[in-house]
C-alpha cells in the first residue's frame, strides 16, 4: 500500500519500527555527524528530521526521538532544548500534561 504525497508515492508502514530497525539517528551519531554539527545545528537538524517525518509519514516526535531525548537534550513535545528532562519532556511540557 502506498501514500500519495504530491507527485511521489511512499510506502505506508510504521515509521517507528523503521527508525528503530535502521537506527538512522544512531548511525549519524556513530559517524560523528552531531559532534561535527555542534549542539545548535544538531538541535535544528533533529527538528527538521522530526518535521519531515511528521509531514510525510504521519508519525510523532516521540516515536522518532525515543531513546535520544536525553542524549540530545531535546523535549519530544515542543522540540526545545532542555538540560532537565523528565521522561523526554521539558519542565513546561511535563507540567502541562499533569
């Protein structure tokens, strides 16, 4: 089964399992891409990855960033940087869910 996006067709599947299986973020990390980019550019790049995946594959940021929020100090809801995360959430987003 395929999903139409503009002139392109994409296979419909669970992006979370694909990201987990392919470990795209992990592979980029292993190759030192994020160290090369630095904190600010890495943050922007991760936001771009999340936004692209949400638009094309209809998945959420929690699925994409699962296991990486602490490593990159990024909240999976607002996608802002935070040194103090609570289960992947910054203080503001964690408070809003209570």
